[in-house]
């Protein structure tokens, strides 16, 4: 005589598959922050060129470009982690 199949037991809540960190969505502040970094960096570089390296920080001269590109680089690095 054939045996009947047993009922499938419900999985306990503790055995859910773990969510990997890479699969989680970014926090709500992530996108506005990297967009702001990109925009601030762009404005910083434009202001440096318009006022012949006298602004936004008067004493550092051409290093204003490095500061602006630093903001842009930070925003770009954040875009690579965006999900």
C-alpha cells in the first residue's frame, strides 16, 4: 500500500534567508548627498574660473580647482555605490 505524504511544516520565522548588504537599498539621504556634491563641485570650479582663482577661497589660488574636483570626485565615488 502506498504511503501518504506528510504535511509540509511551516518554516519558522528565524530561518528566513539573510539579506546581503549589497542587496539592500540606499538610505533616503544618499542620492541628495551625491547630487549635491556633484553640483557644489561644479559650481566651485565655475566660480574659480570666472573670478580667476580669487574666489571661493581667496588665499589658495589654483588649489580652488583641486577643492572643486575633490567634491566632484566624492560625488562620483558615491554614484558607483548607488542602487
